[in-house]
C-alpha cells in the first residue's frame, strides 16, 4: 500500500466517483489494493475453517490456485505469485494425504 500511496491520494483528491477514469497509474494502484483486500476476505474464512473444523480444502481449489499463480509467475516472474503457488501445492498435497487416510479406513 505504501508503494501506491501517492496514486491513492491523487485518486482521493480527484474525487472518488470516477476518479480513476483514463489514469492507468490510479487504475493499477486501485486493482492492486482491491485484489489484496479480496484475497484477505477469501483467505480469512478458509484459515478459520482449517483451524477450527480440522477440514481440508478441495484438491481442485489447490490446482486452480496453483494454475492461476503459474500464469502470474509467467507474466511477472519477479512478483510474489510464486509465494502463493506454494499454498496451492500444499492444498493438493494435503488433499492427497486425506484421500490416502480415507482409503485406508475403508479397506
């Protein structure tokens, strides 16, 4: 957020309603901050569910997360997408472990 503070202040000074129109720098700053907030909003209930209910996230979610992050890594190799892709891989590995335990219990 500190990185985009000047752009966010400029957007606020221009008026919030339609304050981004035709200003790419303001648009980039907005989407960077907004996407981060959405990730926090989505991550909080997932973390809560994993912590309190001892459940695993679906394997497909891990594949989707890792796939989207792979695209991000290809487009922006120096960005932080590779950090999030580790979480996607972790979700897939944990889902595999649960599937193995379930299979052993059935047999």
